[in-house]
């Protein structure tokens, strides 16, 4: 038998008492023990420790007859049921299925046993399908529970995810260091020396744990559901979802630790690092494939070895300093390349001076540059699109309220009305996601325009310094 819920445990106790009494009253029987797997469905024998212990005891000659309540309690997997019944029968051991009045030692029982096993497996598959349907419905409606198997979040008093500030700091450091040009190994070294454990409680960080942080959409407040799925109710093996099943994205589900712009840049950077070829025939490593969000990424090349320069962060006495260093020197030391490190601020000043000299010698150049940048960063006016989406959301909300009222008051086809409510809910979720994307684009465009204004002012200031 198998047990799970409190009701089943009570049933289990009753069954133990019943069969113990029945065996004690039969002078031809001697009690050999109770075998029960708690919390298991009986669909796969390999995961039923007590069931396998019973089989071993049979093989050792400790048991010569087994009594079970039903075929479903023995196994809900047709293959397992027949396999073990035949194996025990070959050992001269019978299995009596009380509910079906079947004795496996009788020749006519195998056909009936096969039929009942098929029915038991079908029942298990039906239960599994119903559970899976319920999970998928919760995913579609965006009400699936948040899993706290990552650092940076904990369950709040209201039952919702809340940020853990002392852990969130290290999450931000991981993203910042990666965009600063640090490799996963360098980030690992930093985390190993920091007072922060992995999500599983380890002091030593693995590369995969760091990559999981860098690719986890939950850090921007979203949840991508059904990344994996259970193959079937028999094997219960989890498979990575590569398009076999639908995925569901719930946007703005909880507070974000990382802004979307940073997250997108990290995903782009990871793709670039995977795909970028060797930067020069002079380089001694093909690993110098780091770009990032910074203006000088991919532009600075070492005149000694031909490799790229990478933006790095030096921390000394609690103070941070940004410098650019040759990748060859970083990875192989000073003997491999004798290039020097260059301060980030020094490079910025040199570039500003060069731009100013060009502008001073070319009238109207600044206006042309700012005009082109404005075209690139200004973006489209999404105001009308945003208004249309808000209007559509309000209309769908009204339709859903009307449908809910009809469901409460009508005696008609409630199943059809429920399906309509679910469909309306899905459309609202999709529109809200689209609304969030447009609002994000509008905010980015506003920020870019402000940055252009600051850029123009800073050029003037550097121009004054140069004169």
C-alpha cells in the first residue's frame, strides 16, 4: 500500500489492524511484516523503497504469500504489476488482491490481473492529467506560486515575495561585474570570498550557479512558467521545455532587484561572449571576447599583443576604481604581455578633447551629431498605442465582470462561461505585458533625451578645460 494524506494515514492504520488481526486468526499463516511506501503513488517500483524491500525478502525466502488490498495498491504501472507478479510466481510466492478476489498463483488470474492493472494505470494517468491541467490553468492566469530557490528573495508577512537587501547587493554585484568585463571565474572568486551562501546553502559557488543568476528573469520581477515539464505519470522525469509545451510569462509579478535594461544587456553580452571569434592573430588566447554596455568595449586594442582591453573594477580600501586592462595580461600575467592599465576617467577625457577639437574646426558639427543621436535614441511616440491598450484592458475587464455576474446568476452552461472568463483573463494579462513594454520604451526614450542634453553640456565644459 502507499500513503500520503492524513486521511490515507488513518486508512493505513485501519488496514494494518485489519490484516494483522486476519493473519493472527488464521493458524496456517505467520505474520511477516507490513510493507508501505508513504507519499508515493505506486506508478514506479524503482522509487518505492519498501516495495523493493518486500521483493528482496521474498527472494530471501522470508515471505511465501502476500496480501494486498487491491491491484492499484500493489502497482499502478501495468508493466511493473505483471513483471513482479510473474517474478514472485516463479519463486512460488502468491499475491492475493482482496478487492478483486484474485490469487496470482491461479492460472486464470493473469488475464484479469492485466486488465485491472491497465485500469489502475489509466486511473493514475487521469489523476496526473487533472493535476497537470490545474497547474497549467494557474500558469495561464498568472497565479502560480513563487519558488524561493534563489538568493535575494524571501516570503514576506503578506505571503508575497520581498527583497532581502543583504543578498540583493550580491545579485547586483554579479550583474555589474559581468558588464564590467569580468569573467564567470572572476565573479566566482569574488563570491567565494564574500559572506554570501548559494541558494542551496553552500559556501563555494559553482559557475552554473552564477550563470543561473545572470539568466534568471525573476530578478527583473517576471516569472517564466513551465520551463520544465513532467514526461509522464510513470517515469515522472522532468524534461527541459524546448517547445513541447507552452510557456507562460508573468510580467511585474514581484519587486525587481535588477532593472530590465541591465538584464537585457547581460543577455546580449552572454550571447556575444559565446559567439565572438579570436580578436587578432597576435593574441595567445581566444577568450578575449568581452564587450558590454560601455562605450569603449570592443574599441580598445593592445598595441603589444593585439588582444582587446577589458573594463575592470579595482577595489582597494573599500574604494572602487575603473581601469581598462589587456585581456592577455589579465589571464596570463605580465610575462605574456607588458601592456599597462589605463584609467577609465583618463580615456573619457581624451575622447572628449578629441571630439571638441573636431567640433571647433568644423562649424555645425555638434548640431549634426546631436540631431543624429536624437533620431537614434528619441524613439517613437507611443502615447496613442498606450491609450489604446489601456482602453482595451478596461473593456475586457468590463466583459469579465459581466461574465462573472452571469455565471453567478444563471442556470445555463456555466462551463462555457468559465472558459470565456479564462480567455478574457489571458487577453488582459497579454495586454498588461504589452503595456509594461511600451511604458518601459517611453521611459527609456525620456532618459536618452535627458542624457543627450547632459552630453551637450559636458562637451561645452570639456571644451572650456581644453582652451
